[in-house]
C-alpha cells in the first residue's frame, strides 16, 4: 500500500535532543523495592499545548481500509534494541511514549558494578522495562526504567497539572523461562532518568481483577474511560471497561465486559470500540504479505464488528506487528499503529485519520412498520445528518399528505424546516413519478407529503439535511 510521508506533530515546537541523565552508579539493588532518581535533568523546550480536544462520538470508528500516513518518515531506534511493545501519547503536549523490554548487557545506575550485567533472558524473566519519551521527529528525549513491572503490552498517558502519568502493568512475578507479566495495574509519574522498582511507593497500584495472571490497561481520556485485558488461570482472556474516575477511586465494577476472541500483540480503547492487532514477523513460514490483522470489538455487545488484514508497509525487511493506540491531533483523533523493523528492532509508526460514521436506529410511530433492513436510521457527521428508512402503514390504508413518521432527537433537529426527496412504492397503486416530498421541522417532526392518496411503502434512501 503506498504511504504518504508527513510529520503529523508539526503543531508542537521543535524540542532539543536530550540524553537521559541517570543517577551515578551505586550499590547493588536492595531487597526492599526502591527508586533511583536522576541528580539533574536538563530542561526540555516546552512543547506547544494542543488545542481543546476534537473527539469522535463513542460509536464512530476508524476506517481501517483508508490509506495510513507514515508518521515519522523513517524507522527509529529507541534506547534499547528491543521491540516497542506499546506506544501512547500525552493528550496535552502530544509527546509520544514507547515502552520496550530492556536489552541484555546494560547496567542501571544502582546495579552492582562488580557483578555481571544481566542478560536479555534475565530482563525478560524479571519484567524489566524502559519507557522512551519521544520528540516529534522520533528522537528519544529521555528514558525511565521500570524493573519488575512486566512485558509492557499496555500503556496509557494521563496528563495532570503539567505531569505525564503512565498507566501500565506492574508487579510481575519472576519466571524461570519466557517472559514475566504484570498482575496489577500501576500508575506512575514519568520522571526522566529515573529507575523505579515494582513495589516502590512511587507506584500507585490497582487490582481490578484479583488473581489475574497477565493484565494490561488502555486509557481513553477523550471519553473518560479505562479498560483492562486480563488472562485468567484457565488461559481465557477478557476485556473489562470502567469509568476512569471510578477506577481511580478503586470502584472496580466494569461498565462492560466481554471475552477476547483472538490473540493480540497490543490493543487500545476508544469510545465504544476496542481495537486489537496481531501478527508475527516475516519468516520462512510467514512470508510477505505476512499475517498482520486488526480486530475491532463493540464494547456494548462484545461482538466483533470488523476483522481486517493490515497491508501497511509490506516492503519492510523486518515487519513485526506491535503497538496500537489513539492520539489527539489538532484536527481530530488518529489511530496510530506500529511495526518493529530491521534486525536491531527499530520502530515505524503509521496513522489513520479517516473514520466511518455508524448508522443509528431511530424510534418511530407504531402505526408504521419496517423490515429490519429498512428500519429508520440516521448518521451524523459534523452538521450533516443522513436519513434512511422504508415504512408501510400497519392498517394498509392510503397515505395522508403531511403524515408524521417519527420525531428526531433534539441534537439532530435543524434550525429551519428543510426538504428532501424520497421514493414510493412501484406496485401499481400510484400514478406519475415514484417520488414523494419529505420535510424535517425545527421541532424534529419528519413528515411525508403527497396528495395522491396511494397505499404501499414510502422510503428515504439518500436524504440528508443540515442540523
């Protein structure tokens, strides 16, 4: 699929390149979880604050078949040569944060300088993470290391009084092989250069699903929600959606819950939809175009409403499905997703701004009937309201001119009466053009006008007005 290169963060002021400044090397890690904070961090240039959020209604979804944009114009290397598990964006500054497992052979400031450095396997089994803070061009501005947190499959950023707060898994139990995963949800302020252990007092811990073996969060600040995906001891995965304020107050009664039907690399929540992606790197058994798929769930019902192949950037030499998130931009929200690329596991990010507007049912007078395929519905995009319907009279009598079919909800009503053209039955009960006139009034009345007194159905297949 062809890609258009562009920098979508140009609304931010360019920030200088900053190397992370860590504390001096100290004693070996103590038994009691602790935090190592930087002695000094150079001040970054203040990014431009985004304007008021342009959000989508909860039912609208991103058009996964539209052309994505190459956000960075290049494949970037993070602090460690590991894949980025998840990406999130500060909703106020627009800065990006990418989480990855630590590489082997790296020593943090408080780790014993006389002991061998930990291997990649050790870091995997402990759940040691690095969070990268990124400038608009992908430059790593600062990093923060989180030991014993988990695998990094979920990440959210909440901005409070000038501070970015990270939401992610925490409290991973060390494993003998494979990867360690967090059992709880943690909230911690991003501090450039800091090293923090799970269990530190700097981490606010939430336990929404006691006994979960693997749990990750997703934050939807535009709609005031947080969701978690957890895996139980039986291996079953489930999504749970909560109000963010209630969750922070430890009210863990979900507003919605439903089972996950496919495996996932990463996932995110936006409005009434969960977006999930999956896929593995190219290989002899998985050649191009690969096996990268999107799955979209309706939060209200748990149903899969879309499952679409991801054909983005098929020419990458190494193409491993990783992050997916939603970020704010000055012109509206954007679905961002990524691939781990190259042998040193660079990161490439792409964004989809196109959206599809769902059709929503309208209540109508019980004197009329409609089949399921033709039930009255609307969809709203900006100030345009589209209508579609086909109804017949229950009593079979002829239509009277000026009959009211339904009353529109208050948020759809126009400021003046507007007309539309619809169609009528062609079953031989009408003479002349098979068209009728519709009007929608400021009080929301949708009426049909025709003086011929025919019986049968009437329809509005392509009507719209301005609300």
